[in-house]
C-alpha cells in the first residue's frame, strides 16, 4: 500500500488543453501554424479564420482560451479585432503574429493590451514559448521586438510615424484630393504620390481610405 501511495504522489501532472483560434488572411500560413501547434498535445486549434469579421461572428456564440492573429487583415484590421475581443471575451489571451515591424505599430498594439507580440520571421520556438508564457499569465515579446523597443528608447525620433511629406499627403487625402490633384498641389509626379500612398498605408497598417482617415485622426496625424 505504501508503494501505491508513492507512485500516486509522483504521477505526472496533466497539461491543461489550450483551445486556440487562428486569424490570418493567408490560408497557407494558417495551415502551417495549425500543423505546428497541433504537434503539441496540450494545444488544439478549434477554428481558423481569414478575417476579423468571421472571427467575431464565431466568438458571439463560442469561446476559446487563446487568439493568435495577424495585424494586417482585410476589412476590419487586427487592432480593431483586438479591442473588440478584449471587450466581448475579456478572459481570452491574445498573441499578435505579424510581419509589421514598424515601432509605432508595435507600441500601438502593445497599448491595446495584447499578451504577446512576435514577428513572422521569428522562429517556431518563439511562438510556442509565447503561448506557454501567456497561458501562465506572463507577457511575451520576441527578442527582435524587444530590440526594437530598446532602440526606440535610445533614439525616440526613429519612432516618428510619418515623414512631413507623408503628413502633407494624408491631409490632402482627407480632403478627397485625387493623386493628380495632390501631385499638382505639391509639385511632384503622380507616380511619387502613389509611392507615398503605399508607404502611408503600410506604415499605418490600414488597407482602406476610411481606415486611414480614422487612424490619422486617432493618432493626431492630421
């Protein structure tokens, strides 16, 4: 009987199952992440979605432990998704897995209260470590994200969101100027305007005119 008690005492602790939702607009990437995570016995991907809207519709009636989402999504962006999930599912942990490494976006996402931020060019091990940390109540930032934040503290001017020229263009976009009108107003070519527009959308992480204007007003860019 004593031996039985000893064996019972040393019985391995069962890991709690973590139910995960994945969000990314690239199906191939979703399949890859799902395959990686499901090799771990304590992780289960319940659903994967290509948009924030599909995700929120699911979360109206279903729950999960962890949301892993990209930032740049079609329609509603990742930041809006994060804010909404924090409101409707306050206990859900959130990991952002993104290709965007602009310091202003990283800080904006961290301010939203996410539990982890890692980049898509970080290792698979970083993602697994992030999941373990956030499910244990910790915050995880990959080494590259930490490096960016430290560098920004040392050189705060590098965190400036838009150049002066880009700010000028955003103001004109808000006035509904066309590329041709902007080019004429600023005495530059339409091709240069188009390049600036692409850079502005990329830097702000927006993919629509409405989204850009909302972001610009929210961040005092105009």
